[in-house]
C-alpha cells in the first residue's frame, strides 16, 4: 500500500507541474498572440492561422494531462471527483484538438461552424466538470481537510463567475465583459488545480514495514 501512496504523491506532483506549464503556455499564447485582447475568447489564441497556436495547444494538452494526473492522485474514496476530473481531461483534450474558426463564434449572437460548436461545447463542459469536482470534494468527508478547504474556496469563486458568464453570453454576447470573466474563471480553475495537486503531493502517507504489523493502514 505504500507503493500506491507513493504513486499518488508522484501523480500529484506531476499534476502540479503540468498545471503550471500549461497555464504559462496558454498565457503566453493569449498575451503575445494576435488576438483581440481581453474582449475576445482565450480560445482565439488557438486559431489555426495564429503563430502562437502551437503554444496554445501544448498548454491545453498539458492542462488535460494535469486533470488526469489529479484524478489519479485522489484517494479511491473520492471516486466521484476523480471521475469528473477524468471526464474534464478528455473534454479539455478535445477542445485543444478541435480548433475554432476566427473569432470563435458562438450562439446566440453569432453563426458558428460545426468545429466552433464542438470546441466551445467541449471547453464549457470541461470547465463545468472541474467546478463540479470542486463541489464533490467539498462535500466528501473522505477528503483531506486542506483539500476540502481549497475546494470550498475554488467553488466560492468559480460558481458566481460561471453564472455571470452564462448570463452575459446569453444577453450581451462576445465582448469585454465575457472576456474578462472567462479569464477570471480559468485562472480560478488553474489555481485550484495547482493548489489541490500541491496539497495532495505534500500529504503524509503512512509507510507499511513488512512484518511489523498484520494490518495495512488506510489509503
């Protein structure tokens, strides 16, 4: 069982590294790329004709790996949160693999292509999976106190931001308001992932010495 505990610590450490690397790569692509700045979507950095599209995709794929590694790092008792993070990983991978068209148009004020709908839908669903994972960890008594505290803070910031984005997209559409809110929500999600991975990586795991005890400690 010590090997399994060590494996989770390694997965958590790798998740923290992937989260940091992915966030940096996406930020560079968004800030340095030819996009419209805070009035546009983050995904516009990944448009095919952008010179920073490769950096954006590398960042997104790193974040997808981070979510999967974070799911692996969670104890078995937190399987609901783990499943949500694994689903978020697949959806993030899909959003990175399917690039949107120029401007990343979305309904109801714009006319999207099929690729736009796939990319946008995957991105929204991936973010929702992460937010629901926060709530699952917050409500689980099996979660470590630090992990639950981080999840509570993340959910407290992410939920109102998510609601504001949904309302803004349906009422005013693309613009500075949605752009700033989207960046805020993604920052919260990345910060939560990094903090949770760090907490899991620093958690103490009991070591079983062969022959010293007839029982194995809980994971």
